C-alpha cells in the first residue's frame, strides 16, 4: 500500500513530512564547519563618471565552503540567493576567501550581522592585503587565503552554489587553530 502521507508537507514548513525547519536546523547545527570570509570588489556604478563613488570592498562570513576538485583546483561557497554577495558574484566573477583563525571571531561576527553598517566601515580596522589576481581583500592573520574566478553557479533551493577556480592559494599564517561554527556559535578547535 502506498503511504500518501509521506509525500505531504507540514503546514508552512516547506519540507517533506517528517522534518520540520527546527528539526533540520538542530540536526545540521551538530555539524562543525570552518569559518571563512568571502570578499570581492564591487565596481563603481558608473565607471565613466569621475564623481561617482569608486570600487567598494564587500565581505560576507560563510560556513558552507568546501574543496571540490584538485584537478582543476576548484572550491565552492553557498550563498543565500538574492544576498548582496550572490548578486555581486553574479555580475563579477573574481572573489577571494580568507580562512579565519580562532582569534578572528570578531571578524566573522562583524560580517555575519543582519542589518549591518556599510562594508567600508566593517573593513576599516581590519589588517588586510589586496589579492594580486582579484583585487579582493585578504584578511591579515588568516590561516589560508584563496583567490578565485567563478566557473559555475548552481541554484539549490534558497541558495546559490558558486564554484570557483582557485587562481592563487597561500598559507600566510601557521599560528593558532581554525575558527569553527558549531551549535550556533563560533568556537575554537578543541
């Protein structure tokens, strides 16, 4: 006998019966994830207008970041569809990733805030260099940095998976451990 109840959804949850939004979040919060800062440069609105504001640095904290391939070197980041970074990387293919150290929790929190102030102010007191391949900010003291060019964008539910070819990779700091996100909080390893 076919169980038709298993194909129905819970009212307002959007998920198949058997998993609610809260259950899904609780289960996935038990998966520890590394924390990165994804950065890119937003080009001026009107490059022909000398009075228009110039290039602006944009940053976003991400925990859904992973290696995809060694040959060619590919990585992937998951971005909320319609977010500022998703819209920017839809127009601009160059971006960078700084793998945050446990001492950089304040950076992760700053770029994850809802209703936050301008990115220009968020970057103001953060030590950083400019990527040679992308021009994007690379956080000083990060455990590793990668510069990428978008190869593919895949829509997945309410997110966009951005797959990027790694153009440069560096390990500027070997001090300290990684910053992790576990059970809804930033935590050091161990």
